[in-house]
C-alpha cells in the first residue's frame, strides 16, 4: 500500500500513572539468563501480583467487562479451562448484596528482587542497542518498502521510530558508550518486565503504553524487523552501499545479522516472562524473516511458526466477544494481528503439505474493519456510536485500497482454504464431491462480494489511475482466489480421475498472472514481495497440472480440455524461463531448481519423444505417466507434497 502522510503524535516522556505488575516468569527460551525485574516505581520490593490485582489496577472506565475477564485469566480461556467455573462463581458472588470489592492479594514478601541500581542488563541487550542503524539509515530502511501483508499498523510503527529518536537520540547519536547504552538497556528491561494494558480504547493512551520513556524490547525488535524488511526490498544489484548501516555487507550477511538482532530482542522479551500483542507481532515478523532467509520448508522456520501460534492462542487472539463494529484500537490491532497469523498458517500448510496449526472451528475472532491507519489512530466515536465510514460487511465506503484491505480479504479467503485443507488432508475423498462444489460456490460468491478496487483487471498495467503497489495488491488478491478454486478443482478432478477443462483453464490463468510481477519488476519496487515465491506457490502447482495434461494422450493430441497444446507449452516454457532466473541465494532455490527440471523433462518428452514412441500415443492413464523422473527429487521438493502435484 502507498504510505499515507503521517504526523508524529505528541509523546509523553513520563511513565504511565498505572503501576505495571510483571507476571511470574516462564522458563527461559534462550541462552540468556532470565532476569526477574521489579517495577520501575518499586525499586526495593518484588512485585509479582496475583491476577486479581492485575485486573484491579488495569481496569478502566472504558474497558469492556468481557475483555477484562479474559485479560485477568491470561492463558486460560474457553469452556474447558480449569478457571471457568471459579470465575463464574466469583462473578456470581460479587453480584450478591453486601459483597465486598476485590480482595487484595499480598505479593510474596521473600520473593527475590533486584533494584534498578543493582541490575546489569544482559550483554545481548547492549549489543542490540549498539547495532541500531544511525538515524538516516533507520529512516531510509523503514521507507524503502511498503508491506501489503502488514498485520499491525504501519503508521504506529512510524510513530515508534520517531519516538525512539526523540527519546534516546542523545544516546544513539552519540558515541554509544557502554555506560550510556547500559542505562538505555536497563530502562528497556524494566519496562519490558511490566504488563502492558490490552484494553485501551484511546489510541494515544495505547501508544503511550510502549513509547517514549515506556519503550520496551518488543518495540526495538519490531523496528529491527521493519528494517530487515527494508533490506529485503533493496534490489540485489544495488544492495551494497545502499545505506551507511550496511557497511558494504552483502545481502545474505546483512539479513543474517539483522535476523539475529531480532531474535535477541525476542529472547529478551521471553525472558521477561510477559506475553502481549507486541511480542506476538514481533514473533510474526521474525517468522517471516526466517522464511525469507532459509525457505518455508526449513525446520527453523517451522519452529518459529510454532512459537508464534503458541503465543497467539495463549493470548486468546483467536477468540473475542467484542462487537463486530467495535473499532477501538486494541480490538482492531488484535484482529489485524490474528488475520496475519491465520493467513500465514494456511500458506505454510499449502506450500509444505503439512497440517495447519490453527483451525477455523475454534475461532470466534471477527475480521478487522476496513479502516485506514489514520482513522484507527484517532480518538474513536463515543461508546455506542456507530462508525459510519464502513458498510454492513465491514468494507470501507471510500472505494480505496487501504493498508488493511488486502489483509482483510486474504483472511476471508484463508477461512475457505482451511475448509479445503480439511478435505484434502483426509485419508479418503469419499463423499467429498458435494462439499467441494459447495465450497467452490462459496469462494466465488465471496470474491464477487469484494470491493471492485481489490480485483485484478486485464488493463491494470495500463491504468494510469493505479500505482504499482495497487496493481500488485489487486493481482495478489485475485491470485489467492484463483488458488482456492484451483485446489477445489484439483480435488474434484481426483474424484473423477481425469483432468477437467476448468482445471486446465484456471491453471493457465494462474501461470499468466504469477508471471506478471516477474516480467514487470516495477510492480515490486518498494513492496515486501518475494516474486520467486510467487512462482513456486502459485505458478508451479498450476504448471504441474499442465504437465500432466500434456502427457495424457487425449489432451495432448486433440486438446480435449478445450485448450490448445501449443498454448500449454508456451505457458510452461515461460514458467521455466522465470524459474531459471531465480538466483542461487533465493530461500527456496532448491525447490525451484527441482521444479524447473521436472517441467523441462515433460517438455522434452512432449516435443521430442523417444524414437520408439514417435507417431504413437503415450501409454498413460489417469494421473500416472510413463515419463521417467527421479522420484527422490519429487519427494524431496516438499512443495505441496501432500497434494501429489508432481508425483508420477
């Protein structure tokens, strides 16, 4: 999305009036020593509070009771939670005549504690701060990319960058001595040990919670994640010397370096023992960064994805009792973040063939409203007043692509994809035809209901009213829809044991659209986009269908699908040419090389068959082929392995 004009809010330098109470520390997730920190305003005593005190301190006049209850019982939710009956009994008790207010819980008197004066920040904390880019480089990297998959709020991230330099600029612009960095690290560690409120309705109060003098390690990690995304957006050919912070590092070295700094920030947060949406977004960005370095099939990436899902469900982002039209900041941030997590979970499941870690059957969270970042960060209407800038379905009435628009659309399509996965990953496809046909109808109806500004049109590249980010966004959303229909048609074809004409036509369209960013590089300028991944995630499975169709005697000789053999060959040839251009340092290079080789073997067999089969039809039935290929390569490719796209 094109970044709108953004203004810096007035930032308070003092700590918030409410007292932060750290949760009991969880086991450390890193090599660093767990630090048990006191609250900044209680230097001499431990302040590990019971959930009841947390609720008492964090309740506010504008907090919704349902949200406060969930916050109080952080980590326990749902009908099977051991605390459900106890909470119901407590609510019933408090509603009885003569009931006293919340009982106070006394902190453990002999709990170990360190005063701010005695606390020494971990070495990793000093190292992270020392490697924060200089002021010019930090803004350059932040502005280099535009992320249409952002699951947070880019305007808030920009404010956070302003706040970093306004608050700690004297340290970061200076010589960054150990003494000054230690003081800054100590402040960040103390802030991170406090529990941020998750029930704000005023955006300024929400932002003040983690900015200025209240800045936390989650914030530093988020900024490093944005800077890392900026590194990914820099062209390979002009990467070195792009900005001072890179110190002439090559692309791979720079990404690995920044990835470790993001990981250090996440570990510092884990060690503080608190979970919150800021940390969840940091883990979301960290997982994406790892996938862009090592590939989606890498075990390290899947482990990070598991951490992300664990914290997502721990925080209860998958469930909510807030009204659909509630546009308050915390509700919408939670919805945006969950939308990003759920969508990524389905993409990983589709790409690798592994079962998804989240299921729509256990989700009560609504889609984020189609509200621009500027509106979201303004004081919302009074409670009970409807927000009039959206329609009844939650879409903006302004006919514009807002930063949250593609995220919202992709979440809706991800729910359909989750249904497809439930069928595809079964042991059998018996009695699945009617559900698949119903899913196809639902997917088409949903896409038809999207605002027209989100749908790709044939003349988008020539449309002067659209910038390159808008063109790419529309293209990606349309590809996502076609991908769902493609999966449904593929499963239907397996039931019928034949390639359907509809499947071939959809495959051709997907290949055509997935090649557009590759042949029109201006579309991805400044966009967080891996066009190599687009080829493999969308184009390769569609190419697999065309390969199988070409190897079927009826289709290859007479074009039974209604598509000419020459058209399929031309599409596959273009796909091979683009796969051949994938650089060796691409995260999924091994997968692309395998796919390219398979398609080339198919084209060779079709265009130049062995002498003994010249003039004869190939002996091929169903999905099986007689063309020889190394089966080990197919099984090692991992790409959609569960769906058997390229298996002989």
